[in-house]
C-alpha cells in the first residue's frame, strides 16, 4: 500500500476517532530518512497507546541510536485505541509507521518493547493488524523478523511462539550488532532474508544477549514443572547472559515532542541505572544491576541541549531511586541556578536519602505539587522481610519537612500480599497513613492531602521472591476492604488493584512457553489492552485456560521448591540463583542486607561483568565496593 493510499484512508477515518494526533506522526524532532538509501529498516513498536509509549525512555534511546547510523532507519508504531483499530480494519488499513506511513510488513525488523506483561495480547493484535502471522513458525522469508526486548523479556517463555528472537538486557550496543548481522556483509543486497530466515536467526543466536527460542528444546516432568532446557544448534548460547553497557551512553539531545498530552509531558534524563538497595520484591532492582551513574557535567549538558531543542519546561531526573544518585543535590542546585522557569521532577525517591537540602533545592524550582514515597510496608517485621527497613519516625520527619516547604500532597505506595502478611500489618498501613495526614493537617490544614496506592505483590522472576506464591483472592479482598473502610474522608484518596488482573500478571510473569497457547486463544476471544481495567476481559482468559487445559494456580499460587528448574533458568540476569535463594531464606528470618554501596554480598553481578567493569576508567563509577566476607 502506497503512502498516498494510506493518507487517503486516514483523511477519511481520523475525524471519526478520539485523539487523532496519536496517528499522524510529524512530531518535532522525528526522523524520516531516505527509505531506498537504507539497507536495514527497523520498525520500533510500543504495544500500548501512543500516550504511554511516547513516555517510554527505552524506545526513545533505540530510535535515536539507530537513526544516527548510516544506512539504517528506525520508525515508530503504537497500539491504536479500539476505535481506531475498528476503523483501520474496516478500511483494510494495515498497521503503519508514523514517519513514512509504510505498512510494518515492509520493514526488515519489527522490534517490540515489552515493559510489562499485560500487553502480551496487544503484541498479537498488532502483528495481526500489520497483516503478519502471529505465530513465528508460520512466517515466511517474505516477512520481517520480529524481535523483543524490555523488562518483561527476562522471562520471555510465554511469548516464545510469537517472536523470532529476544534481547536480554540493555539494548544500546546489541541493537547495532543485530543490525550488522542482518546486513550479512553484502552491500549489493538489503534486508535480513537474503541468506534465508533460519540462517539469519542462527547469526542472531550467536550474538551475546540474544535469545532465539526456536533453538532451545524444553522438556517437562509429569507434575508440569520444567525438567530441562537444552540448545539445539551450536550458535545457541547456554545460558544466555544479559547485555549491559559499561558506561551510560550520551542521552538523546533531540527527543520527540508530541502534539498531545502524554503520560509524562516532560523531558527525561537518565541520571543513574541500577539500584543498590536490594528490595526483595523488586524485579528492576535485581535485573538492572550493576549501578552506573552519569557524570554531573554530562547531565547538565544534556539538559541544556534538550531544553534548547524541545521547549520543555520540566525535566525528570530518572532512575530507580533518584535521591540515591550521589550528586543529586549538586545537579538540582546547578539546574535551578542556570535555568529560569525550569521545573525539576524526581520520580523515585527513597526516604533514607531525601535530605532537607535536597528539598530546599527542589523548592527553588517552584515545583510543589506532590511528593512521592514508597514505604511498601508499615511494620518493622514486614520491612525486614522485604529488605526495606524504614522507621516510621524517619518517614514522619521527612513528611513534616515536605509539608513545611509548601508541598500539598504526599503520595504513599504500599504493597499487600507480602509473605506472612496479616491484617495487623494492614492495620499498620492505616495507622501510618493517618499519621501522615495528621502532620499535613497540622501544618497546612485542609489544603494537605494524602494519596495512597496499594498494589498486590506479584512475585517476579530473577528476584528472591520468585519462589513465593501469589496471595489468595480472599486474603487480598479482606485486606483491601479494611483499607477502603479506614482510608476515607477529606484529604484522603485510595487506589487499589483488581485481583483478577493481578492474577494474570502473576501467571504471565513466571510462566513457561506452554502459556503461548493460552495467550493466543485469549486474543482470539477478544482479549487485548489487558492493562486497562475497562478493557480487561477476564472471561476470555478463563475460557482460554479451560480450553488449553492449563491451570493459572499452577503458575501463580504454588509455593515453588528450592530445587525447581524455572522456565527462565537458562537466561542469566547476572544475579545468581543461589544468591537469590539465600536472600529469600534470609527474608523469612527477617534478616536485612545493607545497601550494596556499603557492603557487597557477592550476588554474582561483579563476577559476571568483571571485564565490563574493568573497562570503566573512573574508580567507583559502578558504585560498588570491593567484595568483603
């Protein structure tokens, strides 16, 4: 289909759908390269709405890296909302890229970002909307290769039927290696299929960090657990170790500026990658190790360039724990003194590392809408279990400083469903939240607010809690009812999760490749946008499990034995399974571990990436001390 044909259809259907600017492209700083001058063409796809995908830093980084390469182009696509999808199917308009409006089927590679599990059916829907077979085994030499990466790719097994390859870990370097492998060293031809699809995949399988699931055979015990995973071709690595960049590459200086409101209407600078706190439930804290910090001067230069090239008036200093960045006060002070009318956002703060000085620096930027903290638990016992030891008095002292400096809203995030959690632990959430509100009322009166978000723990792969069962529905509902009954009234707002949505996430996050049949059938029954409560079709999923003969309780509600082979054991995130088991056992004793910057517990990450660390010239740039007994 030509661009003129696509434009003609869009002229007819865009006036009939909500937020048509989602589908037009042409954003400031978008890149459109000469199609015929490029021999490898990537379509980067975020399988959720434009507003969410445009706020995703990973896709933005890869878009920038690829488009800076000669002979390579990268264009974007997002999941159309249900009204646009209906209009596209009615008009026989395939999924197209925003830059050139070419159908995705014409690209050489389609690269999906997988930040969370609830978008799995969206992946199938987008492949189908692009006119491609959803099953990888049914694609021919004429079809693009379909590759994925992102946080959810650390256990890609439930999606093994649908993807040709997965990238484990960080993509900045490996995406260029994939591109070169697909060029095949022959400038007279273009595209990944010239030597045959299987040959192209064998080349990809040999690249460190690339997992090609068709080259691995899985067997099962009679009880349904994994017996063994073994590679079937010489190129297939075993295990597949994640990729990291030893030093954070320079951030994009020309990020895209959308025409409509997105989830985060601001520029973003990643100041640090990784975390040293060791929260036992936290998938990102485990898989993004080791910690790497961006130098102060690089942060400041990047902010200057981004503001000059975008017109944004807010900058987010992004990391898993922004206040743990060692130079955070210096950076905030420099930005506040150098940039007029600049608001600075720190999206993730640790109570232990938020200083009065930092609050005063943030106050100078004029941004005083809300302050966010995530205690996760409200009793000393549970905080020891999850390795997040924070005293109530320390939290309330920080809250007092925040309210005293003009912030009107405190946002608190807790989890329920922790192992061994009781209603007494939930009652402590009520007490602590009411104490926070009391501080706000004393200082600001009725202007103060407390917003509480309560999520249910979903045990994740590659974490100490990967052995833990999801809490039962009756227990979770009882805990939620207690919170709903108690956390109400003026200045109080509470949000919580739908248990059925949580159950699906728990199943997919620790599932094996047999779940591919369930995902496929659920999609056929109408499931997509499962992360949107108004779109979630629980009956479609229940029917899919019944028809495939698989039990969600087997994947989500089962305590796993210490010697069980997990579906993701052949995928190495750098933190060893013995360390994770030791940490899980320590959690049951209530033992806590200090910050990894203070003491190394030999989790395996420094051993796995010793050569990468040696290549970093600045001593301590990874924020890790020498290993001590």
